[in-house]
C-alpha cells in the first residue's frame, strides 16, 4: 500500500442485523485510521432465493448498497464504495480483499451454533482463507474505539507475529495492548515463553508501544481465561493468530474457536500466520 494512500477497510454484508454491526465497526475503524470503506455483497444461492421471494432483480442489491454507502458518507464524511460479486463466498471475499489491497476485513457472525458445530463455522472458514486480518464482530460498535486490545501470548506458531499489527494499530489508532501470557506450569516451557515475552516487549519498547503484562493461571483453559481477562479489562478487541493451513473441523470447542465466538461478544482480530521463520519486529 502506498504510504500516501488511505487505508481501505473491507466489510462484507448480507443485509442482516449482524452485518449492520459489522459495518458499524468498520466505519469506526475507518474513521480512526482516516481510511476509506469498501462494502461487499456476494450474490449466492441465498441471495437469489431472497430476491425471488421479494420479486426483486439482482440490480436491487446494487441499489441497496448505494443507499447504505450514501448514508455513511453523508453522516461521517468517509469515502465509501461498494462492490457486488458472484460465486463462492470464501474465494470471492479473499479475491476482493487482495485485489483492492484491503488493510482489514470486518465480518459479522452470530457465533457458532447448530450444525456448524459439525461442519465448521462460516466465519472461521472465511478468516482461515483471508489474505488480510479479519475482525469478527458480534455486536454494534457503541463505545468501541479499538484503543485497548488484549494480546494473548502462547507458544503457538505465529503468536509473536501479532507485534507487527500491534505496531500498525498503535501508529494509526493509538492502541495500547494488554499482553496476556499463558502459564503452562512447567519450568522448561515457561522459560521458553518468558524468552518470547522478553523479545516481544523489547520490540514494543523500541517502538514506544504502551503495554501491560499479565500471566494466566496454570489451571484451566487459556482461551476461557483470555475471554474473562478481556472482559475484566473492558477490552475493545482480542488479537489472535492461527495457522491458515490447519482448518478447524473439530466439534469439541477448540481454543481459537472459543475466543472467536466468545460469549462476551468482544470483537476478535484474527491474523493468519505467515512465514513462520521470519524474525518479528524490526524498525
């Protein structure tokens, strides 16, 4: 992205209430970053059924997006464009994000429920395939300003890579970070994690990024403790990473899923790990 170009925030809508929440949060982020907004709708079989039921043509989708974009521009002054795509939802979202050089993608979700426990959730499939970080939304922006973000740190591949996004969010939105460190209760493992923490905080100190450090309890789920900690801190978001090559199909509540679909409905910024041997940080 050209340094002079406004950062582009992508948000996907299917015109449901939860999509309105996603747009609300995307607008908030665009304002914080002095960026612009791109609203995406993908025409699939669901859209076609709804259009048929309401006796509308596909042109109606564009008309509705134009109205939404116009209202946002009028109320906020943010530059807003929209786009209608057809085809596979997961491929289309990834393609649009890459083609338009999006900085972030906002996506609404009702959480994981019903048959999704068995076949894997829609939101998780989207974030696992995304070339840019996805912010998963379950509630309106209200008082959220993305200034206070929980940064879980464990020994999973890519966990430390979040520092690059911490730097970006600090520089653009003035965010501060509550580092929540997993306590494994094992001396050897904990020494390794403390070394990672030292590397991480040295980079944050170098860039003057404000942070706090808190260790979890060695007992209980780290994911559940992270959610509880984020709630106690009144966090605006939780930042997590995952290996995009390892899709989650397990119906038994894996750790990343517990955070992604947390009952506190705290927004989650999901970053796919890349180039895991890359040294983090730097000037």
